[in-house]
C-alpha cells in the first residue's frame, strides 16, 4: 500500500514552507518526507569527549569544553562591534567571541552560568578563543532523538545557509520529522532476511543514522541501510536477468559450420589464447540454450576481443543469421571494420560499414543488402539503430564499449528481429569485480585475461619536465629504427580552445626538434573535420608520418603495430583508466614498446599514485581496482549515466562484503521462488511492482 505521510511534500513539515521547500528540492533533491529521511549525514562529530582548557592546541579541529561564563563585555562600534565572554574551567580561561546575533547573545548568555561550549579553538596573542561557539546548558538534557553525543553533520549549500538551512537547520528538521513520523516508516526487508544477517529494523536504523546514541548504534544503522541499498540493486538486476531469460526466446546456433571452421583452420594467422578459447566456448553454449544471450566480454587492451567477436559473428552466419557490431565513434567503427577485413580478406562472408558520414547512394545499396541478406556482417555507429536500417534475419549484436550507449539505444537493436538477437557486449575498460556485479549484474561476464603469445609487456617510465631532452633523444632513437611515436595532450578544463593552444604549442616544439624533411608529423584533434582526421590517421597508419601529435581522440580505435612509443603530456591530468587505454595504443607488434608519462614537478598525492601505478603494472584489472578507490564508482564505467548506482550510503570499495552478502541472498531467493510468489517475499514483489511503475522506494509497505 501507499505510505501517504512519507510521500507528503516537504513544505508541509513545520518550519519549511513553500519557498524553503523549493530551495531544498533544487539544491538537494529533497521533495518529500521520505527524501528527507534518506538524506543522511556525511560525518559525525564526537561529542562524548570533553577537553580541559589547558589541553587545547590550535591544530585541534573541534573541541568541547565545560566551563563557567565569568565575564562578558561588548567591544567596538558599528560593524566592528563584538561580544567577548570569559569562559573558565579549573585549568584556565579562554575567550568566546560573537560578531553576529549580538542581541540574542546579550539576552541569553548569562554570567555565572555553566555551559558546554563547542567550536574550533584559535590561538591569537597567546590567548585561545572560539568564535561563535555552540552553547548548551550543562548538564545536557536527554531528548527523544538521542543525546547528540555523535552530532550529525549534513551537506548544505550557500543558498540554503542563507535561509538558515545549514547543517544545524537540517538537523532540526530531521529531529522534528523523526519525532512526529518515524512510527509511520514501513519495513522494506522480510523478517527472515533481518534475522539471517542480524540487521536492525528500518525505523531503528533511520533513528540511529541521524541521531546515534553511541558508535555501536551508528554502526548497526549503517550496516542495515547499506545492505538495503545493495540488496535492492541486486534484486532489480537479477530480476531483470530472470525476466529476460523467461520472456525472450533466443535464436538457436546449433551448428559450427564451414565459415567458423575455415576461418579457424585456414585463415586465422595466429593461435588463440586459452582465455579466448574459453570465452568462445561460453558464447557457443549460450547460443544453444534457446534463450537470449546477454554476455559481457571484458578484456584488457590488445587481448584479442575482436577475434572473439568475429568468430561469434561467423557462428551466427553459419546458422543462417546476420550479425552487426556497434561502436560509439566513427574512428572506432572504421578500425573494427578494417580489422575484420584484414582478417577475412574477401573470403567467407560479406562485411560492410555504416556510419553517419556514409553517402546516400552507398546507404541505399547497404539497406538493400541488409534486407535481402547479402550482407552478412555490418559494422557501424549509432547509424545502425535508425529505423530505416532493417535486417533480413539479425541473430547477433556485438556492442563495443556499452557504457557509451543509452539503454534505449541498445533496445532499438533488439527490436530489429522477431526473436531478439543475442547480445555480446565488449569492453576494453577493465571493470573492478564489485562494479561488474552492480553495473553489469544482469549480464553473464567472461574475462579474456591473457595477452596473445609474443606480445611483450610495455615498459612505462615517468619523466619530469626537466628530463624533456632525454625524452626527445629517445624518440629520435626509436624513429631511427623505423618505429613511430604518439604524443598525446590532455583536454584542459574541458576547453577546446585551451586544448588547441596547448596542442599547438606542443607542435611548435616538435617541429623545432624534428624538422622537415627528415620527420613528418600528423596532427589529430577533436575540432578537426572527420575527413581531415581520417587523412592524418591514414598518413600515420601507412607510415608516411613518424609522429602523431593528438588529443585523446586516439584513446580508442587506432591500431598501428609499428608505433612503439606513447608519450603522454601532462600525464597527471588523466585518470588511471584513460592512461591505461592510451598506453594500449602501442605494444601491438612484436617489438618492445614504451610509454613515457611526462609531468610537472609538483604532483598531488593522488597524481603521484596514479603515475606510480602505471609504472608498476600493466594489468588493467589491478589498475581498475586502484582507479575505483581513487575515483569512486560514479565516475567509472558510465555508472552515472546508467543510473544503476544511486548509492546514498554504501561504498563499493569499502562495502564489498555487504555487496556479496546481498547478491548471494538475492540469488538464493530467486532459486527458491523465481516469481516471488511466496507470502514471505511479498515486500520484495511489491518493491519490484512499484519500481516498474516509477513509484519511489519509501511508498512501499
């Protein structure tokens, strides 16, 4: 049923009103009582410790003292006016100073009375003072909502603070809400789950997250609410997977035919790694089950995902179905197309490409070829999802770098066949295990965790600006051996103009160090027309230029085995994942390759850790775990766009154990009760019904 009170607009809470409610919604996304209750403190101040005045030092953040007001005077005139009170305990005296609300202080702060003072101590002329301290009567009275031994601190904004909704103002609203409406909060987890994991009830958890009596109560509240967040994410993901399994039949790829066998035995120019063989076997088994495959293939840069995708598409062709491969950018789509053509030649199947820049006449021929079945494999960008693009019989869709596509875009591809095609998702961005369990929790995951035989690990060095001439000397050495070099500049402050100026300064330096006619330089950046980009890239690919100076447009999609050096300028400005992707542009041939990270002398602690990590390891999965710790889940793998990880309390780095417990619990529930029909799972089926109708979490009872 509907819990009307928790759905009540926040403006009806005493002390809020229409204008404050509007501000709370705009600034913090708080619209209802339920939203307010789940707006949690981001930290707590321990009010259990009382300092003596002689223990104070200016490095202490916030202190709590018990003492008596022994004197009070008003000093100064007009805007310099202030009230200074002497505050004394048995070990000494400090000053309490107020610059605002002077009338209130004059009327309410009494000489001779004992108070608890709380604030930041400052030392000036050998005297400690606290400006605008919190003052409470001593002893502190007990309250219904905890005695504030652990004081909650809430995020606020400048606009809210002007309307007296700083942390303390929000705390007052939370207290009022809990005192008047906590009893109406419904339980959302079945009793058997609470019992199994010894979790607090929801009301108790909400009380103790806002106003904990002690650290133990806070810990129990956090555990309960974190479990709840992660549990319901897993419930949605695994339910989605289950519904798809039950609802969507899959085309059957019963036989491995002539195309796969011929390619594997006669055309493939290298041996597959054991990891590639394992993943192909998993795909083969998926496509024989009669249900739609939804598999994620994770593989580090250069691990051979394209060959796995090609063999899967040939399997589709062998069974009478077409296949398509969708990439997020035209550069990457063209790179995939070139790789497939290079591997296949004009044998076995007809491969074609469709992008936004495909001419109209060519498009018409493409559309006809797709509809009559003469095109077996189509590579493309978002152009593939246009309504005009119709397949005769689409059996497999390969999506590269899925996180760059929206859910609706992907769904359009599913609808291009009567029976939804199998879905194979590829990513070269290694995803930490915990993130894969949440963002891709509804997919089966395969990992290609081996590099092809003969590939040498890339040697990575970190050089400072003062070592630039050494870097130029090394570049010249490699070019003299017939090798090629990338030099990549970052986007600075997301400004194309600044980026371009920075890039141009770098090009001037390059031309001075590497003059014509001995050296040719290709230049590629985001502001160039596609045709110019393609021209410059082709020059580099053909070996007509030795150096490519670029922005991050080459992060994915450029495969030049002869390029052996990647120089990344201002490397400290890049995230770990991006550095790893850029490094993966080299090391694609049999020769030893190098990555040089150039940085300024001054590095932040995080910047140093990122560069040290790159020097230490080439393992993308190790790098992804460190990246998760540094950046948090919201910035990785497009999770903000996907909307999956709307976590208010749980942390995927710190709460891996809780996540695993939650996922295991959901798996057990679906094994026992796939349709959630048992009475004890009624809360869970109600949650999914409400979610499907777009009704918020706190309206479930």
